[in-house]
């Protein structure tokens, strides 16, 4: 998707998010559906509000994985939605405490 707008076949795509961890710049790119086109957003900050999910897309540095795309309840990334592994770890921690 090199250009600013692409025609969308009837597929139901409302928001297209691309994260390229190996890229040196513009790792996060987002396109929104406008009529029959996907139009790329101009991302001025490191996070972007999702138009279909209740949260913000942002890049997070993961110790074992490097740059990773995450969804957060807040724009700053203080309240990330847990991954399956993080959720299981939390449950195990809670089970071991009580």
C-alpha cells in the first residue's frame, strides 16, 4: 500500500493496521475506510486511537521481542490490554498468592 488511497473491494475492512517491527521509521501505519477507499492516516504521535476497538494502537518495547504492536486503554500505554501469556501469568500469580 504505497499510495495514500487504495480502492477497497467489498470486504468489510474499516481499519487496516500495519506494524513493521524491522522498519527504521514509520513502523506503525493505519488506513481508514472512506467510502470505497482506504486512506492512510497522518500519524503525528506514537499512538493512534482505533476506530473499531476500544483503545489506542502503540509501539511497546518488549524485552524478549523488541518493538511490538500493542493495544492500550489509554493513549500513553499505561493500561495495556493483556496478551494471552500475560493473562495466564497473572492468573498463576493470583493462584499462588491465595
